[in-house]
C-alpha cells in the first residue's frame, strides 16, 4: 500500500433550497443564463451504484462495503424524472442523457426510456435521448433499450488490452464482454455509437493507437477524455493527465487527421476526421481547455438535486418541490430563476488550468451527478 491520502467529501450533504415563486409563471421564451448560454441538455443520473470500481471514478478504497448508497426511497421515481424532464423541455432542453453510476443497473430502465421518448418539444418534435454506460450489461439489454425508444449510446472503454482494462475497472471485468455489448448495440441500430476513453498517463496512454486502430472504419466515434479531478475521491494528479494536444499528435503521426468544424452548439468534443476516410474521433479537454463558455447543460442527480455546473459544490433541492405541492409552472419558474442567475462558476472554482482550486472546492463525484 502506498501512502496516498484520500479525504472524503460527501456531496449529498450539501444542499441549496430552490425558492418557489408565489404564483404560477409560464415559461416566456428561450431561457438563457447571465452569459447568454441557453439551456439545452439535461443529464439525468438514474442510480449512484456501479458494478465497476474504476480508480478514476469510484475507487475501491472509497466505495467499499462500508459505503452507504442511496436507499430506493431517496431516488427520483420514473414519474418524477419524467415530470422534471417535461419541465426542462418546455424551457429549451432538447437532449436527455441517462447516466449514473451505471444506468443499466436501474431496474426497468426501459420503462423510463419509454416515458421520456413520449415527450415532445413545444414544436412537437421528439427529443434526442441517449445513455452513457460501461457496456457490461449492454449485450443483454441493447434490443430492449432500442425498442423502448433509445436512439444511441455512448460506451466507456479505456483499453483494448484485457489486463489493463481489468485493472482499470478493478472488478476484473473482461474487455471482450464490453466489445460484445458494442457489437450488439450496433446490430440493433443504436447509432451513432460513441466510445469514451479516459486517458491516464502511465496507465493506458499506450492504448491510444490500438484503440484508434480498432475503431477506425467502424462507424463508431472514439473520444479521448482528459482525466479529471472528480473531487476528493480519486487522488487526482496533474502529471497523470495527458493533454488532448498530445493525444492528437500521437494519432496524427500514425493516421493523418483533419479538424472538423463544430456542428452543434455546446459541443464538448473537438472533432477530427481521418484523412483517409477512416471515420471520426474526438478529444474532450476538460482540464487543459475548459469549455464552460459554451456549457448548456444541467444535471439532475440520482436523488433529485439540480447541478448547473459539473464542478459545483452543492446542488439545488428539486426533490422537495417534486414531492411537495408546487405546480409544474411554479417548479419551472424556480428552475428558470436559477438558470438566469447562472454565471461561470467553473472558472471561479477551478483557478488556473490544472492547479488545485484555491478554495479546495473541486467536487464532482461523477457517480452521483453523472458524467
Ligand atoms: N457508468 C457509466 C459509464 O461508465 O459510462 C456512466 C457514468 S460515468 C461517471 C460517465 C463518464 O464519465 C464515463 O465515460 C467515464 O469514463 C467518465 N469519467 C468518470 N470519471 C472520470 C474522470 N475522473 N475523468 C474523466 N472522465 C471521467
């Protein structure tokens, strides 16, 4: 054992009330925050549990047998999630991403997908509904997810080398089973599929080219994510971050790349295509090039807290409103009020790129807010 010290921070204790207006106020046009950023994307964490113990996300030393996960009664029900999503859609949200924890561990998730797939934008259009998964249960569930109305999936996979992958997920899960999940998702038409690889220098950086080679010409978009500080739980160190610029340099040498212009507003990945037509890749530079200036997403935690920034240290208590007697219009007005007040909290908290925050307030707890 090394002498790494991992202080514990439990985000679930920090809570901000969400003030409710006295009267119903109907949404009045697109919602933008103080920096003019619209609300477009809602990430919904459906469980705080995961069957993996990735060292960068839910390390075993912290999430062990003594860790207390949320009781079922604390979780938002499917009805509560759908009601919340409907209010967000009325205010401009067009994309819903289910995440966790491992979302496929939530019982009857297909039912929730059916309920969300029935929602329509004010213009009568269906929403873009997707899900981020570690892929462990995907082979079994892909067909049911597709039939329920899921359009596409993002699968996390950090290495092709079985030994490295087993070490990184820390539950000895084989890479072949995730690859089978990806194949099955492709077979049922959950497309386009994206694969997320978190790159940790010294751990899986030599897997960049094998991963790139494997997914070239497959129609699957591989995205390389800079290893982030997810709070006080993963023992994050800047020297373990491989900057995206170096990822691109390494790939360029083997397979020439051309930059692609961003397509959607608020896109987090910088996109590149292989010059020989081998497809597309992306890099997500959360550490070296934060993208807060175009952030258009809100996050709903498993127990109904609303986070307006991945790096916020406390969430707004939506669940109390959902379980009280506030009307949809009142809750929507409460959400609108805090979105309008939203500023660039991430920069405030983060300090200079890659250095610890002066306040020590860098708490993300990905398993709880969702990635
Ligand atoms: N269990 C699902 C999965 O594995 O995709 C969904 C939840 S996971 C928290 C969502 C995404 O966050 C994954 O792609 C994961 O790799 C990413 N992630 C988790 N911890 C991270 C970290 N420290 N830095 C960068 N990305 C991270």
